[in-house]
C-alpha cells in the first residue's frame, strides 16, 4: 500500500479528531474521557508543530492516521526528551505498515530537531502497539501498575523508550527547524 505522509496543519484538526474519538470513547488506549473537538485538535497540532512534530498519513487524499511528538516533562533537564504517539483509523488492518511508515518519518524529524530520547506510554494490553514499538527499536523501561481508571477498571501502562541521534555529539537545544 502506498502512503503519503506530510506535515499536519490546523486544517487537519477535524480528520485527526475523527480518528481519535473512537479510541477515547471505546477503549482505554488513551486515558482521555471526552473526545477533543476539531478546534481543540487543531490547537494540539499547532502546538506540536512549534517545537516537536505532527505528521498525517493520507491514502487517496484522505487522512487515515497521524503521529506526533510532544513534551514529556516541563523541567529543563528533559528538554531533549519527548513522548510519541501514533493513531490510525480503526478500519486499518493490523500490520498494514501505516504505523511504521508514520514513525519512520517522525522519528528522524524529532532527532533532527535535537531530541534524543523518545518515550511511548502504552496502555496494557496492547500487543499491536508493543510489537510496533519493539520493531522500531524501542526498549521496555517499566510498567506503571494500576495507574489509570477507565471503563470501570484499572489499567497498567508500559513505558518504552528509544535513543535517536548521535550520543557523542553535543546536544543542540531542540528547535522547530
């Protein structure tokens, strides 16, 4: 399958909100409990594009997935770390290559912007997400037990991380260039 991946813009807010809403309403993959509006999603895209990145995957001109990097923590020492996420339409077949394609475009972009440690929080169970992140070189670093309450039960979150960039080079301040 051929994918077109491009930088997201605020005009993609409605499409990204539509992709995300079923995850919010019907799953514990995200701990949000109310789907964000198209306007709220457009604001998230704009904020991510200022310093991190937000990419969309298009098939036949339609946005069918997205991936982004966002701030991990606000303290200065975390400036070179960010959290990454990927979401696809629920109709996407597992192992279609769409999530991998998005991450393979996103991860080098984050490295080029100066980020070095990428983190992914994965609500368990989620074999597909664990498999995707493992296949892309993310390593498990721990599990937060019973950390989130959603849909009437407690959920664990596994954390995985991956180093990007050159370990021996001086780290530039992450930027939006």
